């Protein structure tokens, strides 16, 4: 009978950073077999889009709740909440996704510019760059003849040399998120989770259906959405899922309360 899968194994690729490894010592030994290590290193590090998912989900939910709060404060019809909420989801979601894409693209371009500078320095002042490499490696505990041997080995491969300088001197990650994927994750999370506060109002518009206190239902569904997002985050980072859920509900609830206060105040002016 196959062993039960870890909760992380069921998560979509956008939330996973690396394959879930069982905690049993025997399994850990197998994971560190030479051939397994070689295969894992060949595959390279995985990029996590958890930040984009959480950011889009929380912001989408809070901003949509602000629209709902304004409609509720002004005493407007549920249809107004749905129309304004959907318009906000699509417009603001696209705006956030575009902003995320441009920010990620800008960082990608900055990294390319810094790499070109490092390539130029290696070509024009190799002795100076070797000294930088030597001092960087010395901070890792290398010294004496061993330090010089490692400097020679790394400097013999120009690409590897520049890769190390990019990471150790300038602080760039070995792999960066794909700007389009980051933007897509942000948009999908914004729209999907941000639509939750509108659920009760959308149901209330159905023929022969009447929802009692749709705004109260909206608040409850929003709290549930925060809890689910927090629990998912906890599972991904392998921390207590219920603590992560409580933290997200508390922080997201604070932002939602602020949105509710502002929305109600402004809505009462309509």
C-alpha cells in the first residue's frame, strides 16, 4: 500500500518551492544518495510564486470588500455591489498584474545590466576582479593555498566566475521568477479570491432567492478566504497551518476593517 502523500504534494506548482521530502530518517538518507542529488541539481532550483499568490489574494479580497462596504454604507441595491465589485476585480486585478510584471521585468533588466558590467570588468581588469573573488571567498573561511586554488578553479570558467560574483557581490538569486507567470498568478489570485466578498450579493440576485444580511455573509466569507489563504501559506512553508491562518485573518481582517470604515464613511455621502 502506497504511503499517504504530504499535503504539500497536492498544491499547484505555483505554490510549491521544492518537492516535499518525508521527515523519516530513512527517506532522508535516500534523498541524499549521490544519484538522487545529481538529478536534483541538474533540475536546478525551483522558483516560488507564493508571494505573488498571497499578495494578489489578500489585496483582491480587501479592495473588493471596500466596494461592498461602500455600497452597504450607502444603502444601495445588491446589483450595484456586484457591478462595481466586478469592475474593480478586473480593472484593479489587471493593474496589479501589470505592475507586478513591470517590476519583475525591471529587476530582470537591472540584473542583465549588472551582469554586462561584471563581464566588462572581468575582461578589462581581471586582476581586480580576481581580488574581489579572493576576498569574497575568504569570508567563507577559505585561506592560504586552498583559497588560491579555489580562486584559480573558479576564475578559469568565465561564466561560473561571473555567476558567483552576481550572487555573492550583488545579491542576485540564481534563478528569478518569470515576469509573465508572476503577473498571471497575481491576477488569478486577485480575481478568484477577491470575488469571495461578492458571493452573497451575486446569490441574492438570482431569481426567487433572497439572502438575509448579504453584507454579514460577505464579512464571514471574507474571513474564511483569509483563513484558507493563510492555511495554504502555512502548508507551503511547512509551519503551523492554523497559526498562519490566524495571522492572515488578523492582518487581513485589520486591513478589511479599515476598508470597511473608509467605505462606510464615504458611502454615507452618496
